[in-house]
């Protein structure tokens, strides 16, 4: 999650996702399996699994694939064993990057990520070097045509939201991790379908980037998100809308 417009980010990432649906499915299946292994196969009592199931449905993943991935996690079906991992580093211009993923071969994954950082003018950091900059927050993004600010505010504040940010493209509802599910459920119950709804890690400060450093950073982010062992990439760049539009057009 970066400091720049969330709506430009959504457009940029959606274009990449459409072109990489197979890898997206691979990542979601892996997350379903790990979530089920750690917290059980019932989404109602396993928030991490529920988020993964919502993501799978949002990507139009067949129900059989979802069920099979969950059963591999619970041990009802045989599957590969993965471990969670966190990697920290710095991108172009000193941008902090916090990477979360899962792997069946830690050394291979770290080697591949180190190569990507080196290729795009970044470097890996020591454990704890950037993690302290980020804190979890519930983020619910809703397009402007789906509701009004007054209606949304009434729904989410009553459910426990912290704040609403308004842009021309839409609204971003902010919550604590503890209140995220209640607020998301209230939004859906009110007949408003979120464009994104997830607990993300957000930095309190951002690093401004433009020009060549911004383009390098966007290429690094695309390369990291294309790496099948990586589930989430949190960063604190503040990239101009012009550079984001240039990247999306390219």
C-alpha cells in the first residue's frame, strides 16, 4: 500500500492481474491452503481463510478449486507443505518494502527476490529494518458510482470505522484490524459491493518518487507481484499520478 492514490493503484494492478490470471490463481490457492492449515477449514471461524475465499470468488475461481485447496490445507487431501515468510528491503530512492509470502524452498525464494531487488536498483534489508514502519489497517475501497458519501458514512461509522477518505474516483474506508470484518459486513449488507476489502499494512510516512525512480519502482513492484511465492508487497512510495498513468498505459 503506497502513499499515492489508491484508485490509480487499483487500475494499475487490475491491468496486471488480467494478464496474469494463472499466477493469480496459484497464489490464491496457496493462501487458501495455508490459511486452512493454520486456522481450520471453516471460513466463518477463520478470518484469514474467509479473506482468501473472498479473494478467490472475486477472481472468479471455480468453487471446486477453492474446496480442493482448503482440503489440502486441512489434510483431507495430500498437498505441498508451505511456510510463511517475511522479507524486508529497500527499493529505488530508499522506498521501504515489506514482503509477505509462502514457500516450499526458502533459500530459492530469497535468492530470486534478491535478484529482483538488484535488477531494479534495490537491496534486501535485515529483519526488522523496515517492518516497524508499517502497521495493519482495514482498507475498504468503493467506487463513487456505487454509493453516496452520506450513505456510506452512516453505514460504516455506526459499524466502527475510523475514517472515510473521498476522491473523485471513490471512497476509502479505514478501520482497525479488529473492526474490519464488522465494517466490511455492514457495507455488503447495505447493498454496497466493495472494489477492494482487505487488512493491509500501511506506512505512516511516504517517500516521494517521480521520473526514472518511479518507473524503476513500478517495474520492481510488478516483478515482485509476478513472483509466485509472494502474496503481499507493502511499500511506502508516493508516486505521482502521471507516472502511474504512464505505467498503466505501457
